[in-house]
C-alpha cells in the first residue's frame, strides 16, 4: 500500500494535514499529484499555538512542507480492498507475455555483429 495510492483514494474525503511549521489544516482533499502536493477545499487552518483559526475556501499545500497526514480509516480499507481485487487475478504461472523477445540474441540488440567482429 503506497502513500500516493492512499492519497488518490482519499480524494473528496476529509483529512487533517500537519505542516512542518506546526500549522494544521482540516479540509477535504480535492486533488494531489506525484510530489504529494495537495489541494484542500473548505479548510480550517489552525495556528501552531492552537489559539487562532482561519476558515479558507481552498488551500494549496506543497508536498515537502507536510509533516504528516491523518486520513479516515475507511480510506485505508478501500485501498486494501482494491489491492486484493487487483491481486486476486494473479496466481502461480500467470501471464508470461506473447512469446516474443525471449532469450538471448534477437535482431536489433546490442552494438556488435557477433563474436567475430567485422
């Protein structure tokens, strides 16, 4: 279970994001990318001291500023079910390709012309 898989499954769900500077953001995940940059909607931002609160319609969070994420347990269950469904098709043997490009040699491989040179 990879973090990005969990994040993509969490889109549209509420989450808490704590930043490295101590601020916390509570909102619904609208979008995320491969660098864990997040877009949160309907956000309540809390100061590091916990004494000030700000309501914001939308926040962009750069991934390298995130300390941790707290997501609902149901999201992890959803991702586990998706993984099990995907892995259930796999078994011993399984798909081995279409029979091409096996073994050594083959045309167009390497730089030389065989053992003899020239």
